């Protein structure tokens, strides 16, 4: 799955965050490192959300785009 991420150069390197996953962000000293770290952050974010859903009633809604 593809996620759009925003990358910003900082004094220490690069900061990156995913607007579609609130609170999901990472950083790295290089652009490539920041993007690789972001992949790990996204996977951790998704796993955490899945864990929080266990034992709860889940429904899906479809939204036209």
C-alpha cells in the first residue's frame, strides 16, 4: 500500500510525517534514512491500530471520492 508522506529538511537532517496517519512521523540524517524509518513507523502505527481493534465491533463505510 502507498502512503503520501511529507518530507522536510531540518538542521539535523530530515523530518517526515504521514498526514493520513495522525501522529505518525519519523526522522533521519539523510532523506533515504528518513523514508526508510518512515516505513517502519507506518508499519508500527498500523500494527498498533490493529491491536487496539481486537475484541471491538468494527464496521466499514464507503466514501465516494
